[in-house]
């Protein structure tokens, strides 16, 4: 079992402690007050990792919704997903994998479609303009023949 705060028990932020204890209302209030969702302790652990460690699915979902970095890793390379798997937190594993898939899909779409989408309307206009020009030119040629 991996414990987020074990190596840095003297360095637990309020957000990390609330997430660890599953206090959804407190987590929400801390975030609403402007706390950085991805703040880390001495070992690089985040509130998302603390919530994942203890199977607090509602807190995990709230942190993801608030922009928690699901790919962040501690100084030892451990992620929230590693922690959830090590602690057999199946609901958290599912939430993190779903968030990863959604984030990957959004990244893929932005990478492969944003440039094309930005250029598509202009290219369409060029094709339409060329088609109109050819129609007019063809009409003019037929009236002059």
C-alpha cells in the first residue's frame, strides 16, 4: 500500500488533508477560495493522489472537474492511478481512466482538427469562388459564340 503523506507528514496542505479525509465540502470550499488544485507537498503528492489513496470517488471527481492534473507524478514517478491501483480503489481507477481517455480524445481532436478546421472555411470559399467564376465565364463564352 502506498501512502501519499508518509514521507512528508509534516508537509500536508489543507487541500491535501481534506482530500485524504474525503471531505468534499471542505475540498470544494478550499478550491472556491482560490487554492491551486495541483499544489504539491515535499514528495510531489497532490490532493488528487490523497483522495485516490483512500477511495474518495466524489472528491476525485471534484478535483478532476477543477482541473487536477491526472498525469502528475511524485518525485518517485508515482501517479494517482498507480496509487488507486495499489490500494484496489476500483471506482477511483475507473474515474481516472475515464478522465484520461476524455483528455486524450480532446487532445487528439485539438491536435488533428483545429488547424484543419481553421483553414477549412477559407478553402471552401476559394472553391466556391472558383466555381462561380467558371460558371460566369462559361455563361459569357456561350453568349459570345
